[in-house]
C-alpha cells in the first residue's frame, strides 16, 4: 500500500513583509491614479485652450510703472491724474533682465498669474532681454546667450506652473525687423528659437516681432519672418509695438503678411496710436494720444488689439525724454489728455 499524500507545509509570511508589500501596491496605485489624473488635466487644458480674441481682457498690473508713479505724484496734479488713469488700464507687462533678473523673474510671472486669476483676465507679457538688444540703440542691453537661455527657461517654468491661466507672450519686440540693420538675423533667430522652446506650453500664445506697416514692405518682412524657421511654432506676429501707426494700416499689413505666410495671425499694439504717426518720427513724437483699449478690435487674422507698450514710458533720450523705459510724467499727461 502506497504512502498517503501529505499536504505541503504552509509557511506564514512575516507581517512586515505583508505590510511592506501592501504599501508598495498602494503607492503604485496612487502613482498610477496621479499619472492618469495629470494626463486628463493636461488633455482638458489643451482642448479648452483658446487663442486671444476680441474682448480679451488682459491683466492690469499692480506693479506697473504707472501704478508706482501714481503713488508718488502730488495728489490732484495732472501728473497724478494721468498716472492713476493709466495704472487702471489693462496693459502688457515687460519682463526685462534689468528689472526682473534670473533670480526674480519666476516670482514676477507667478505674481502676474495670481493677478490674472483674481481679475479673471489673460496674462500678457513682453519678453525683452535678447543678446545685443536694440543693436546698441536707446534700449541697448540684454543678456549674453547662456544667461538668456537660463532667463527664458525660468520664465517658461513659471508660465507652465500657471497652466490654468491663458498667456500672451510678445517675444522680443524689434528683434526681427531690426535685424537687417544689425547684420544679425541668423544669431537672433537662434536666440529666438531658444526662447520659443523654453517658453511654449499649454494656452501660451507666442507672437514674434513683425515690425509695422511703415517699416519693411510686407514681402520683405515676410521673408525675414520665414527665415527664422519659427512660424510653425508660434501663434503669429506682433505689429506696431511701441509705435504710432494707424490701426487700419496695421490691419491691412497683418492681412498682407498672413497671405504671404500661409495664414499666420497677428496682434496689434494700439497703446499710443490714437493720433496716428508723426511722419517718420518714432522716438517720443509730440502730440500723440493713447489708442483704442485692449480687446477693442479683431478679425479672422488679427486676434485682437492690445496695449503692449505702456503709455507714459519713454522711447529714449530724444524729444526731451529720459532713458528708454523710464516713466515720463509729461508724456503721460499728454497721451491721456483726451481720455481721463
């Protein structure tokens, strides 16, 4: 008679091993849920992203130069009235390495994002720190290439951290339109490529410099823009930044560029064009006025009009003005004389 089968001996798994295994399983499940949740959130944000359009409201920055001037001017004076009025207008905030260096720019962008949430508005920034900025003219400065890469990387990190906020980025005004005079289009295209790669993200609408209607003919500007190789990576071009051209002329110019470039879009700066241009003058021309407010006009090519150059800031040391970007009370009073 054969031996009866004896069941194998069951070995008890130590309690610490069981607990440890359970923890690993739970952590893995939570990690999986977090990944799925992140993917769903990113997908939702991507699908809900909408480019700027007519009636887009942008942030009114509480730390603009107009706001600071309003707090310093004599109450009741024309200078105080002008600064106070301008401080209340939605206007693009300019990021420069001189005011917001690499160690501080993340906090600045985060603050603007917080304002956007509080105001139910779109953040609008101009990034202005390109190497050899302004080719040594009134707004000379900028960063060296390595510092520029780090600076724009910090800006991009902060923008992506505000994924719930719509962002407009005016990238390096004058950088492309001025390049032929500087002989630096290839170098500038490389710097702009770095900036675009660092800054782009969900609901972030980047506009390259497109000059204005009285600078380069449309076919020349189109060639300059095309040569950067960046048109497929941005929303479009920013026109009339810091200039005074009539809005109607800029709309026509935007359509010419769009036809030449396969449908690219545009935004137009109307911050100081209320009285139109003063001939060929671009540096603090006299008797100018603020233009139509941000979000006033748009069509199938022009996403919207914006106040990009903050009114009241000088174009440079010309026509009695102080250094470029400096608050100029006399200009603020003049520009707002028919509006406040």
